[in-house]
C-alpha cells in the first residue's frame, strides 16, 4: 500500500509540521442527540458523552481516556462505511472544495474552503449539505449544527459514542482529527489522531498523538515491501506504519510508550479493518499492541522487518524534569541524540538473520578540532559511524542539516510553545545552552537502513554514509534495495564483476560543459533521474569508458582497450577500475543481466 495523497498533511517533515486551523465558531442548537453506540446521557444538562469505561474484560487500549472508543470491534468499521457513503473521501472532498481551496488548506488557511462550503451548509436540501457538514467538522474544526449532518449517513450519536465528537451549545464539535487518505491502489483509509496546535487553543498536550504526515510517509516510502512473517512497528503513533506492514507481513507487533497512541492505533486498525484485510473480531491474529519504551516490550524476540519513527527530537534535559514534562510523540527522554544511538546499537538484537530495519533520526555534529576546516556536511558521519555494531550493514542518508538556532526554533514552533513569549525565550535559551555544553555545531536528520546479514559478507559489513540534500524519487525503497543488491554482488565478486557487460542505467543522462570555441569539454557529468538522483563528475577516461558501455564488451575488455590506447601502467588502470566500480555501486552503470539478490 503506497499513499498517493491525503486531505491535507499533518506533518510536512520533521521540524516543519503544520496543520490546518480549526477555529471554533459556535452556533446555538438546543437539540439533543439520542444515545446510541455505547454513549449514555449524563445529568449535566442532558448532553451526550462517550460511555464510561466498561467492564474489565474490555480489550486492551479500547477505552483509553482521551482516545476514540473501540471496545465494540464492529462499530469503527460501520463508521468507515458511513463516511464513504457520505462522500468523505479525498477525491470527493477535493472535488467539492476545488483546487484553490485545497491548496489554501495545505497552507493552513481555511477561509477559501469556508466560502466554498457556505452555500451547502446554509441551504436545507442541498445535495452536498451532509458532506459539507462533515468536512467542516473534521477538516475545518467548526462547530456544526446537528441538523446539518442530517442528510449524511454519518449519525451524530455515532460520532459521540465513538469519542470522535462532543455536543456543545452550538451543535457538534470534533474531539479528534479525522481525515481521509487515498492510496495509489485506490484504497480509502481514515486516520484519527489528536487535534494539532492550530486546531485547539494553547500548546499541545504532552501525550499528543500525531496523524499521518510527511515524516511518516517518508519512512513508509523507504521501507522494504518484501513479504515477511513477523514485522515490528516500534513507536507506532497513530498506526500508519502498521497499516503498510499488514500488506506484506503475516503478523505485526506495534509498540509505543503511550497508551493513548495505542488507543488511537487500535481504533484506526478497526476503522480500516476491511481495507487492511483484518477480521475485527480477531484483531490479535494479525496485530499485537504492546506498551513500553523502545525495545523493552519485545526483548528476546526476533523480527524479519523493523520500522521505527522514534521520538528522536533532541531536547534539553532540565533539572527536576519528570516524564510528564515531555512531549512523548517526539521526545524519548534521553540526552542529546542518545535515543537514536541506542536504537542503532540495540535493534540488531531483535532482528532475525537477514532482517532489515528502517528508521528516521537526528544526530549531533560536533564542532571540529583545530585545523579541521571541513564543513559540517562533510564531517557529520563521524559519530553515527561509531554506533553501528560489528558485522551489521548500515546505510545512513542525511537529508537535512540545521544549526542549533534553526533546530530550536523548529521544535518550539512544533508544539506551539512560541505563543507565550516569556516561555519561548526561556526554552530557546535552554536549547542553545544545551547544544553549547556538548559542543554541537549542527544537527542532521535522515534515514537509516540496517541489515543483520544471514552470513558473513565478503569484504566485511556494508557501511554507507551519504549527504543527499536534494529532492529524491519516492517511493525510494526499490532503489535502495537495488543498490544493496549491487553492493552484495560487487562484494561477492571482487574480480569477476569485471567480466560483466555493463550498460548505462535507463535513468542516466550525460551532461557536457564546454567553453565556446574549446576543442574538448571541461566538465562531464552523469546524472540520475531516479532513486537518489546523484550527480557525478567523471574523469575523461571514465567518460570514455561509460561511452563504450553498450553491452557488447565486458568491463574488463573495455578497461584493457583503454589501458592499451593510453599506454597506462598498472596504477592508472587500477584507479580507473575503482572509479568504474563506484559507478556500478551507485547505479550509473549496471550489468546487462540483472543482478541476482543475495541468498
């Protein structure tokens, strides 16, 4: 399952999460809702509230306070059907609002959408009134009169009973963020999460649960989709990675330190049970939900695939801090970048032979010692290199590099902590003092791919650390997997690879820079149009080699011909051989016959 789009993003990228504004506009509506779907009336003015926790036999995480109710496994699936029949799908919402209003929502601006919806909301009998009411309720955060939803298959008492909305003086008000997401295969998913900082007053709650955003989509797009028996989603949040894993894993174990996150995950799994191929009455056959920090809930177990979007945000650790002071969705409670370091060191312990792990993370780049003039983009890997256990393959791809000031500003905005100026300045200073105490010059963000080999790899473990700040192709997982296969093939054939007949990859183009009137180009580049979209500057000899790679001659034959033409000694030939090997490793040149995957 690959996401094509969602009705607005919850998190564009780590450090730059933005959500749609949900300004509350209350309208008077004295009507009361009948109590159904487990909801019950209370004596406080007759308003509806979600039912009180039921008997102790209720499934785990089905009635966590402040999360949707899921003790009746069939009720969320019924809501999914009602939402679809209402027309609350990404494509239908986009059609209703139009391109301009949708673009404005992506910029956190609700006014254009409100103007589009007003005629339907105000006109009884309008064919789009029910859908307009649901969009206003969940995407725009408006209080919606109960009668506005009357034309929709979604019933107000259904939303209240499931803990998704509450009755107010003006009608119905959402208590969670609920939005549709469409995938490339046509699957329509609905994801519930906490309201964002622009959807509710004040700073975010400390146990905030994020929805689907750019960071989670990035992780999904870089994860292997091979079929496996057991998969682990470590730090599941709202459950998005578990959604993807269910498409190719026999069983998924989803863990989180937050009971609220597991409550949202359980509800979202049941809400999308049919689309995910889950029997709501037998959820545990496919998914296990476990509470605990990092690897504690799965200690001693082995998985074929691990994914994690951990709470990697580097946060100052003030004296007297307690767990209640932390934003659990982003802060793992450890100093500096230790949570990522500990995971890189510890994950191989829960990986079966041949298993891979995919995660996102931050890492600190320390100021250089005297005499080292290299920029941070060239020194960033020094510390992550020390984290990887012996014998484990690792590939770090750094996508962003931020200074301490930018990093602090990003994460203070993330939780809406900038709204209180005095608090903001105090927290900003704490960030800078914390980084200065450890000599941190910059903070990197990127993707990490680990593999526990099933047997010793010829030439030793694979280690790659790349800074790739430019746009890349998504989904990236197929390109990364192919690159790993090429690396394995080159390692297994340290000499025989030269007997392969090479050709330029289909996405590779050549670019020549030549001054007017010059006889020869001064610079020759190869560019990739897919995958990591690298660019490499070629020596004139490597350019000649690449130009001869039409599949007729082997690499060894082309090297021999060039060496004879240039009257080279062994050293020059070896240098060109190594340059060509890197072109193969990076996918600029590929064997004419496909590289077999490692056994």
